C-alpha cells in the first residue's frame, strides 16, 4: 500500500473521529465509527442513535482541501440500505458530512432516497442538518 493511500486513510480516520467527538458531546447520543468504510459494505462511516429523540442518523463522511467534493450515488444508497434495519425509529436520516479542511468548516447535507446520481457539495453550501 502506497504512502499516499495510507495518508488519505489516516486523514479520513481523523475526520471521522472528529465528527464522533462532536456528536458525542450530546450525552443522549450514542455515536459509532464503522471501521469497514470503503470496502463496499452496506455500512455508513459513522452512525448516531438517540433513543430519547427516537432517531438514527447514518453519515457518509468526506474530507477535502478543495472547495468541493463529489459523493457517488452508491455511497448515498448504502446509507439508506443501512437505515432499513432501523424501521422502529421515528426519525431516520441520511447525512453527508464534509470537512473542508482548508476552511476549517463542516457542511452537513441531509439526503433523501430519491437521489440516483452523484451529489456535489461545495464549501459555499449551507448546512441543512445540525449536529
């Protein structure tokens, strides 16, 4: 495995940990990082369960030094496949979380099951989901 691949994976791991820490600051949240990301499994990068709010959230997490990032349709689809297992929860959300490292900024984009194409998120976008 090349150094570049290792470095990219380490950066992604660090950003996922940053998100877990932020989401865990609410003591009602149970937040998990799923370490099988990127191997084609039907798991999100991170997921959150809040039994008080009757809510589960699946996250696809991205990081970039650029001003935009593309999320492939299959990466969004896996969030919905994962959420199917949690039908008893009143609220089930799929969210793309992008860390724009050069700006030190998160953008959270809620997605619905209607997306069949890639999604582009820019650093200029406003978040439509709040942690």
